[in-house]
C-alpha cells in the first residue's frame, strides 16, 4: 500500500502547513507517503482546479499524474 497527499488549492499560512505536516507524519507511519515535501501539495494556482479546492481540471490532472510518476520513481517502493 502507498498513500499520497491530495493536491489542494489553499493557503500557505503557517497554521495550514503545520496541520498538513502533522497529517503527513501520521500517514507516513501507516505506509509510504507520496507528496512534495516543500509545498506539502498546497497549490496557489487556481487555474489547476475546477469547482472546489480538490477537483483538478484536465491540465491539473496531467500535471499531478506526471508528478506522481516521478514521486513513485524516487521512492523506489518495492
């Protein structure tokens, strides 16, 4: 099993990032976790999303999929 943090359109304020880091730490105890350690998968470009903080548009899905492929390769999960 491998887990991945979703991309979200949101704020990069300190409280949000602290909460996401805590979530990542806890999920990482369960299984390998894929996410961007710099951005914590928080995106500030609304053009990647459709109707909510979580629903990616086609361009966002292509970008996210490419990122996941690279993260899987780097993780060397067996």
